[in-house]
């Protein structure tokens, strides 16, 4: 039962254009969402997050949009750069018994072509 | 500032052998996590510690996996005996969790890639 789904295993974008990575979730109890970026042979690193009380959060070239009614979030990267080529994980968190839980999606591999 | 340190980086063992992974979190971080990441999947939580207490081990296969964080700092994850299906990357992460706000950024180590033959 995948509670957090990233349906696109990979995405290829031209340098300078917009990259849009999508994520869907099924559990309405999730109230905090994060994106992590992972380079080969390294652990994931935090990129940007958004609380469920917001529908948009922006940090430089990165913007995350949240549509609670659709249980969907997306990460926009504008403009895309070759150094953005990595695997991007969407994660969703909720408070439950035993504390909070964070569930990760399977990831989307982004290729930014120069 | 040093990040999360994990060792070894790679480990190859035969099935039924024991294996142990070590993690040293970022100094001052009170919460430590062990994740398993299978090929093509996202990290899946095995166990979470707040200081030395395991507060969520619901996904830890307790028949063969064990973990400890005796002094609330570094931690060890052990598998005994290992099975073929245990081949994966084992990630350690840490965070500084503040009272009233549990959703804090997790800092990940580079992981240990385990291959069970």
C-alpha cells in the first residue's frame, strides 16, 4: 500500500526550462510535506517543505505547490540547471500513535540536459 | 560541521552471516533514524530513536534485526542472520526535534550498501 506515489520514474528537461515533479498521497492525515534530493552514492538532502495550511512555498528556484483537495503536490524548478540532475523524493508526514511518521515516495530521476 | 557518518560504506556477506552497521549522527541531534532503501524505492523507516529510547520500531523485523543507541549518541543496527532479501542500502538520519514541532528536516548519511550472496 503506497501512501506516497511518484508515478514518473524519470523526467528529462532542457537546461533553462521548467522541471515539474509530481507527487500524490492517499492519507488525508498527512499535514507536512518535504522534498529531498539525492545524488549517487550520497544520502538524500532536504530541499524544501510545505505545511498543509499553505498551498505554496518558494525558495529561490524551487517552489512547492500543495493541492489538498486533490492530495497532490508538485515541485517546480525554474530555471533548471544541469546540477539539478538527481533523484527527487517526495515525503509526507503525519502525527500518529508513537509519534510522527514520514513516508517517502519511490523517487523521480531528473535529467537536465545542457 | 560534520554530517552524519556511517560505516562501512559497502558490505558483501553470504546469507546466514551476521552484519552490523554503525552510525554517528550530527552532534546535538536528539533523534536518530534507520531506514532501508531497496532498489528503485524510497527510504522505509526501520526504527526511530529519541535520545536513547526507541519510540517507533514497528517496521523493524525483530526476529533478525536489532538496534541500539546506548548513550543517545551513536547507534548500531545488526542483522543476524542475513537473508538474500536484506540486500539494500541502509540509511541513517538524524534531526534536532524541538518540542511542539516534530516535523524537522532529517539529515541523512551516505548509507551502507549491503549485498547478501
